[in-house]
């Protein structure tokens, strides 16, 4: 089971500044691992609003160096490293993010990289199993499963996928964790053939679908091309994210329904502050679920006290 928590389903330069929809990326909440993908502006605040603890994030994945995908990575590195006191946490990022682009701009500082346990440069042709060393105490993680021999390994597999985007070092990916295969296009134009093959056989494809139609501006996915990709790759589910201002204003749910009927692939629009549970196949309000869980815990504690 993996819960996909959206901290921002907005994309494009207009929404970035206006923040009609958030730009904090998304989190993958597995049985033993918590990953955060593309933490753009507002990621930390959205994460706190959703009832998550940023010090419990195990890994950040940053697919390219653009500000709407990386701006909060530094502050999240401070959280992951226990307020900078422990070298902990993994950052998997494009070379441009870690080492700089052709102009020498790097978007996660050396200081913040140095706070983490590991920084791994990753690209579109890479494929790697990442092992995360967890602390022994189960309370030190967001783990839902009890510690012990039956606890699943704290690892995930990442396979890079090529993109056609302004940051040439950027990558999309297919990530496998807890038996769930999740694809993420990141920002890209559709690459026929390459994307059809790379995203085949997924449980969920998260598509950064900026627009409902092509408008001559390159480097991004629009619904027409996404329909072609879905018809060919046939994931079990597609979730729209990174939607531009026009798409947000015209109605993401209606656009998802249109894509679903044209492609034959179940398609839904991502929702800020909600997580999609791959087991229960539905949306849950992250903050409400967190509150409910802590109230249940409190009641159980009270019950235990009465018994003692
Ligand atoms: Zn971009």
C-alpha cells in the first residue's frame, strides 16, 4: 500500500505566483518509507497543514532544477537532518540540481546537501535500488507496520525516464515500493515510443498535464498527447497534476473525465491536501485523517489507563 499525498497540483508560471493550487509536489507514504517528490514553493507549509512531520521524511526526489520543483528542498533537508543536528536523509536529484547547470547555478546549496546522509545524482538512463537505514525505534518513523522480521525492507527502486524539457538533466521515473509501481512524468513533452514503453504496466501514472490543448509552447504535456500516451501505456490509473491556470479555472475534474473517455484509462484530477490510497482506491483528506488517527490513539491510551 502506498498513499500518494498531493501538496500541490498546480503548474505553470501564472499559478506559481498566484497559488490557486499549491506547488509543493507530492509525497509517497509507504509502509516504512516516506518520500517527497519535487518540493516546490509552499511544500513545507502544505506538508504541515496535511498533518505530516517533515523530520520523518526519509528521501527527497528532485526531478529537475526549476524553482517550482525544488525551492523548498533546502528547508526540508534541515528538517530531515533533525534540525541540522544529524546527518540523515537521502536526496536523489538531477545533476543540475546538485552540481549546477551550464551557467553554474545549483538549486540545492552545498550546505544543505551536506546535512543529508546521502545525495545521489540521478538521470533519465539510471536505475537503482535505494536502501534507507531506519532508526530502530518504530516511533522514529511514520511506519504503519510493526518493527520485526516481517517488516518490509526499507527500500525503493527508481528507474529514470527521459524528458524533453528545458533542464536537459531532468528525468521522469518509475518507482516501485511496497509492491506498487508508480510513474511520474515530471515536466516533459510527450516522447512517443519512449514514454509508451517506459510507462507501460503501472499501477498509477502521475502526469504533469499543464494544459488541455497544445498552444505552441514546448516542453510540457497537454491532454491531447496524454491521451495518446495513456492509450498506449495503459496504466491502471492516471492522476493529473501540475495543472496550469487555464486548466485549473476550466475544471480539472471535467478534463480528467474527458481524458478518461478518450483514452479508456481511469483518470482523476489530483487534489491539494488529499492523498490517494492505492489500497482503498479513493481520496482521503490528509489533515482530517491525521486528526482522526490521533483522537483514536488518545482514546486507546485513556482505555489502557482505566484498565491499569
Ligand atoms: Zn520544469
